[in-house]
C-alpha cells in the first residue's frame, strides 16, 4: 500500500530511519492530511536488533508543512511501555512543531 521498495527494507531492515521516512512519504501520497506520522521500531526481541540498535529503539518521521522531522529514540520497558513512551515523544514533537509554526513559545 505504501510502496516501500523491497531493496530499502533489505538494506536497512524494516525497523530503520530509512524505512520510516519512506513510510511517511508513502502515507502522504495516499492521504489528504496536514500531518503524517510514521513509526517503526523494536518493541520486543526477534527483529533486527544488534548492539547499536537494541530492543526499545524506535524511529518516527513526521511530515508537517512540507518538512520532514525524524527522530530515533531508545526506550526501556515492556513492549506496551515502549509504545506508550514513543507516542508521548511523538506528541511532544508535534506540539513543538505546531507551536513553532504558530509563533508560540514551546512549553
């Protein structure tokens, strides 16, 4: 649906900044939205984890006002906690983007 190239996934793994960026761009092509958010990551063992990308590594990309904001964060905890922390971080990033766009002071 998002038309992520297989070679991109094979080269960088499904849980990567590169694939997350491609997901955001793919979502923008199929959605009429002002804000697009894509998330990938490792919430549990069994993915592409390695010493430089441990379980808890999460990637997100936000398209807003024609700009791409990308983040890599590492969280600890159970899968549910990692997801909750990721969503909290995305919310903070979105609020900062919107407040900055409106000329407001970020809190």
